[in-house]
C-alpha cells in the first residue's frame, strides 16, 4: 500500500479555526513587541495576554481586536491567577463567553488551546488522568508505551494550559481526580511505580455554570483549588449590540455568507427582546414581564442574527428583515413549549404590539407563532 503524505489543511478552508490559528498575526505582533516579564513557559507577558483579550493598539501600529468585551479587572484577575499556582474557574450563566475566554487565554499563554477535556455526564476519570492502549497493555503489560496521556497529563509534562469545559457536568467522583493534580502538581501512576510532576507553566482553566440541568456541585476541597472569576452578562444594551454585531460579522466572513447590509435595526431589536425577557421588565422599567425558562444569552442572539442573515442572503432580497429573525427568536424563547409560549404571547401583546415602529416585527412573530 502506498503511503500518503499528511498535509496541513488550508486554514481558509477550516470552518472554525482554533484561536491560535485565526489570530496568529496578532499573537505574533504581540510577541515581537512584548518586552515585559513573562512567567515560565508563557508565550506572552500577562500584560500582553490582557491586551490580546481586550484589544488595543501596539507601539508599531498593529491593531489588536477585542476578543472579549467586559470589565478589564476581571480579565486581569483571571490572567494573574494563571501566573500563580492556582487554577482558574470561569463561572457564569450559559452564553457569557466562558469557553471563548478560556480558549483565547490558552492560545495567548501557551500558543495552543487544544488540550481540552469536554465535561459530560459520561466523562471518565481516564479523561483527566490517563488511560491505556489495551492492545499494547495485553501484549506488553503496563509500560510507558501503552499509557495514553490525558490532555491534563500532557499539559503537566509540557508546562502548558489544560482546559476543562463544563466541569460541573462531570460526575463528582471524577471531578475529584483533579484535587491531587491541582494541590500537589503531581499525578501518580502506580501501575508504572512512577509519577508525573508538572513543569512550570502548567495550569488548568475550567468553565462551569449552575443554571443547566445535570449539574454536579463541586466539592469544597476541589473548589478551594480554584480561583473563581464570574463572567457577567453585558452591562448595557449598547455593549451587547456591539458584541453581537462584531461576532456576526466574523461568523459571516468565516461561513462565507453573502454580505447582508442594514442589519443594525434587527440586531438591536433581538438584543432588546432578549434583555427585556431576561430581566423581567421592559427597558424603561414600566412594565413587568415574565421570564422564559431559557437563558436568552448573547450567544443565542448571535445565532439568531446569523441564521437570519443566511435566510436574507439565500431566500430574501439580501436585506435582514424582521421576518428573517422571527423564527430564530421563537426557537430561542420557547424551550418549554407550554409555559414559555404563554410568556412569549404575553410579551408580544403587551410590549411588541404597542411599541412604535415594531409593527413589522409583531406581524412576523405572530406569523411564525401560529
């Protein structure tokens, strides 16, 4: 059989490049101009990591685009935590960019964001510690060659960042496999009568929320090993509109969607609907509202607008209209088809129907609501 050479895929053909691929030029520019002290094994200084996350202009004129919009102090605390021996827990309701921030922190600090453990109810202890190649284990017995390192073990050996997504979805007894790793910075391998000691630069970024079903509480012993940073929802409508606008543009470019002009009005409408239903009151505070069971996050607003842009580009006249986003909003709001339908219908009649300039939006939502 003829061997075929393995080639790296063209990054422009990737549906969703890793952060270190998508923003390689910015990371390179920061590396060139960064003259501040760097912790052991870090690719950039803490100051440069924060600049990469929040954006800025470098001395050579390079513009660093913001990856996260939020309080600067929170990002500084997160980065400072990773420069110590404490692990970082990013906590927040769904859609507050926990995974996004985790990925970009890893990319800026370690140059790679791929050492990832995805937490689920079925995550086994081997995903955090190590497993075995059972064919080699049967043939050779327990040897170093038969051992399959976890992403966490690899990060310990290379002095890099490991990411654990949705930590609270992992069963409690599996979560606790992290305790020795985070406290002793050591992972015993009794089958080989040895251990792995973490190289300087190793740390863990975990994400978690306590709003979804299937959540497993962290033990007090494990929680003490983390410094927790709570990522809030966008503070103002303008801030959230800016986030949605920027991400929709990035996604549209990545997905090679035809340009859809004049989307600002519909973006603002979607954001206002989500914010009002989330908070349980209209923007002016005059009308109290019931909130649906879903979180109605910024991430969902981005999805609604992106889907609407695809509809407008491929099945409309190229302009994003109320009819293009109505079905997406309905899908985001109606997580519980009975209770949430009542909340949505009351909101349409009490708020949307009476709001000046929103008649087209009301008709579109009524049409998809049936």
